[in-house]
């Protein structure tokens, strides 16, 4: 099933236009890409592409899905499923990377941080070299 695409320029115009006609932006990046990024499109909602049943989307509003893959693989897959479920959906061409590269507005979000490794124990004080053993006494 073919899905429609929208350019970053046309999406920017839609976001700047009438609030009632503003599309819902859905970030459908895979978990690793989502977790390790600090950016998303303005007011985008997170949708786990592996759990679309949990998506809280409103019917009657256009939905624009995007990911971070240059070929929009995940976004297209999700768009097909949403279209089959009756949503009016399009894919943002080039996804988040093209949007950010064009210096268009983005929201920040927290990224998952690797746990800080425990601090190394303090270095032990150097052990002084043992004093030389006394020379044996000479026998007379």
C-alpha cells in the first residue's frame, strides 16, 4: 500500500497555519534511536512502532509520522498500518535528520544516559621499600 509523503517545507507551513488544521506529529523512531536522541519535532507524540495499539491518536486530524532512517523505513511501515486503521497519514520525507539539517524548530527531550561507572577506589599509598636487613655480626 502506497503512503503519501510531505516535505519539510510543506509541514512547516502546516505547523505555522491554522491551529485547528494542524497535523498531529508522531515520532515513530525505533527504541534505541528515540532513547539516545535529545530532539523531536515540535509537540510530537511518541508512538512505539512495535505497539501501535497503545497509540492515543485522534481520528479526524492528519497524522504525520517520522523517524530517523534516511529511507523512512519505520515511518512508512507505521503509516501503512495507521492508514489501514482509518487514519489520514503521511510520512515526513527525510524524517528528523532532514528537518534538523534545515534548521527548522525542534523540541528537546531527555535522552537515556549510560549509568555512570562507579568511582575507582582511591589509590593506595605507596608501600615504603623494606629497610635493608642488618649485616650479620662478624665472629671473633
